[in-house]
C-alpha cells in the first residue's frame, strides 16, 4: 500500500508531510528523505487510532503524477485489509478466532498493526472471511 503524501517546505526550514487520505498523519523532517521516514511513523501511528476507534481504515488513493508516496510494510497492509474486511462483514474478532480455531488473544495480536504477524496467518483469516489474499510484483 502506497499512501500519497504532500511535502511542503516550511519558511523556517524543514519539510512538513501530510497525507490526503489520512489527515491525522502529520509530521515533518529536516529534508525530503527525513520527512518521508518520519511520514511512515506518523502514518502508522494515525492508523493505530483507526484500530482503537474501531473505524474503517482509509485506503490510499491513486497518487498524482510525480507525487511521492510512503509505503506500508506488506504485513501492515495485509493487517489493514483484514481489519477493514472484518468491519465490512460485521464479524467480531472473537468470532473469527473461533472460525480459525485459535485463541482470542491470538486474533487480538493479529489485529495489532505493529505486531509481526505471519502473512500466512493473515491469509488464513481472510480465507475464513471468504477472501483471498493476493500478492503481486510490480
């Protein structure tokens, strides 16, 4: 998942980073690369708020030509897709854990963005929801 960013140079120095799709994610850096590194952290933190609030996580829009993006790690992106599908289908995590035959606390960990859940576990959870996780190279 590549989230488009807006990089705005500040008159006093540094660059502000914002995300059109996730307005809660806002940070800055000393230069463009530093700003993008901080941008990933700000994006992850903002997405945690969506998890905590039990709100759907906004998916990234298509970037404009030449627009820079911040890429979520693959396991984070898969977790976002799983979480959004749970909400869409109105399936409680405890119910999904039961379908998978795993302890509820394992399901809770699987839905933590920064938990290093194996991609196979996320794929199995999506399969239990009638979805198929597909990976592609670009």
